[in-house]
C-alpha cells in the first residue's frame, strides 16, 4: 500500500515528481462556501519558491498554481479541490551519476530496496519539490481556520541560534532566512555562503507558533493534537526531529518547574502562568499558543565526494551535481506552516463532528 494522503476529515493527497511535467494536490473534505481563488494560494507558494536568493537552490520555478476543480463562482463546493503546479526548469542530465550510484543521506538506496527501481532525476517522489503541493493545500486549510494565526521562523542554522531577546516578528519577512533576529541573519549570510562555496550544506531548526487555537481541539490517545503535528512535520523531507513546548528540555526539569500553573482568569476562564507543554495537554489544546520546533538535517546533495556503492554493489564515491539548497531548512519555514495548518483544519472539523 502506498501512502500519499494525510488527514481524516480534511484530507489531502499529493502527486507528481521532481522532474515530471507537473505536481499538485487534491484536497478533500473542505467545507463548502469558502471564498477561494488562485490569489489566495499563490502568496504562500511564492514564499517557498526556489531561486529567490543565493542561499537557496537556483532552480527557477514560477510555481504558478491552477485550481482545476472544487470551486464554482469563487467559492468552494464541498467537492475535491484539485491544485496543479507545472514543473518548468528540470535538468535531468545533472543526475546521470545518480542513476549508477546511491547518494548517501538520500532515499536512493531505500527506494531501490522497496520498489526494485527508482526515478533518479532529482529524487523523483522523494524530492523536496513535492512540498510545493503541501504548501498549496495548506493555503486552502488556512481558510478553514480563520481564527488561528500560524507563524514560523528559522531559529538556528548550523548550530548558530537567534537571540530571543532580539526577536522581532516584523523581521521574518525582511531577510532571505525567515529570521526574526537581524543580527543572526547577518551572521547566517557568511555561514551559508561558506558552506555553499565549499560544496557542502547546513542543517537548521525551524520554530512555529499557532495562536488562537481554541481549547478543546484534539483528542485523547490516537488522534492527539501533538502526535498529529509530529506526524505532519516528520513527514517533511529532511526533518529528523520534532518537539512540542519544552520538548527534550522538559526531561531536565523537576515537576514543579515543568507544571503550567493556573489561576482564575477572566469570565470564569483559566489563566496559565507558563506554557512548558506547548499549548497541548493530554493531546487536547489548552487555548494557549501551540508551540513546536522542527529540526532539518543538512541537505544530502553536496559537491564534496562521499563514499558510496553502485547499484551493482561496487565501492564508489559520488559528488551530487545540479542545483540544491545549501540549507534546506530555510525553505522549510512555509512548509512547516502549511503542515500545521492542515492538521489544525482537520482537528477543527473532527472536533465539530464529535461535539458540535
């Protein structure tokens, strides 16, 4: 069985390969009557689009989305929404060596073992190119959750982290790193440039916060809001770690330090004095900001020779030619936001289905 779909009520399926003629998504379960056009989706794709700075891959893709179905007279009909994005700048000849030998860190060997053959052009289905379809689907999901604001940013590149004392949300869109600390952004220019010139790459940490998530979204045990978010973000290419709230740091705390103390709030509600849990308790939203961190490994496609084996099992080494992100986590920011939106839209509809 192949798994190309995600979600329960609000569900999406992506299709297409890195060097195929096109890619896209089919969004199913979207409520009817929502205002939707290509203009609602395109800004999010533009944030993820390659070739916008020297710090990302120089592949030139306009990533213009077309809505093929599910919308009539500018509103969703409740039927499947098909989203289509053309590939226009493939260079398959760059991957001739990859056809013969496996790239360490990539899915080449694993795909070959599973399917018996693989699309070696840019990694085929395993390429991060597929995330364009997720971002398009995520733009639709945002229309389902207008009460929620989702903001992600790069927290660290190559181990060099921002200073949260200088956090300025307005700066996130003012530099090519989605960085809220202008001092860190200036340092990262030299850091990423050096890795790119060396033919290497760097990892990154992306942080994300969703505010306005009402208390009650989520479910116990097998549809926990945090486990759904973890599954969504861990499905993104190059992601190797995920944390909610304090995450692994919580393991170093005492119980009284980790507890999110509560006091009476306004209108009979609750006021939390801390948010170590990241806005989720027992798999259900508490009404606090939902906070998470996502770790991206260094891009596996590098020009530095790495030892490998050929498809025939012979020792070899490989340099991956072509155009690749020196830090794939940078363009991971809009992808993380999209996956969070998709989960929250699904959880909102699940909540409504159970409790009205």
